[in-house]
C-alpha cells in the first residue's frame, strides 16, 4: 500500500513510513490530523485498541483522528462475501464492526462523530482529542 501511495504523490511532498500501528515511532502531540483508512477492521481486540491509543497519543491536543472504514454492503451478494470476511475476524470483532459501534472511540476521545459517504460504501469516524 505504501508503494501505491507513493506513486500517487507525483509532487513528492509526502513522507511515507512503514511501522507498527500499535507502536508509532513519533513523538506525542506532533500531528494536526491522523488518518486511518480501511485498516482498523483488519486489527483485532488489543491491537486495535493499542493502535487507537497511539493515534490519540501522536495527534496534537486540538487535533483530529479521522478513520474511514467499510460500510456493510447493500448488494446481497456483496453483503454475503462481506459477512464471510467478518466471520473470519472472529465473532466479537465482527459484531462490533457490524454494529458500527462508536464505543471504542468514545472511550478514548472527547468528541466522536459518524458520517457516511454518499456512495454508501464507507463511513467516516471523526475523533477529537480534546
């Protein structure tokens, strides 16, 4: 994914770093915005929670963490494939994701909002640190 992103940065103005989301190699309070796109659902339980804590740690006190994740597909065939993928994650993780539960975010951040893309394919969770 890093290689694909680098190809899109034709101006060469972005720095890319490969690392562990649960142990970010950045100082605390150093970013205005932290983005995570379609990745948290791949992480389970403790690792997902550790990654969220790290995002909160590295974003500035007045910063925002933006998380984009998949919506449950409306098309029956795609929904069946999606549900199969969710079952592979494990029952608790899949249930939390399918409920679109904001509680993991609300436990860490002071202000959490949920919106949906016009296509209905993704949801955006905006989390304010303070």
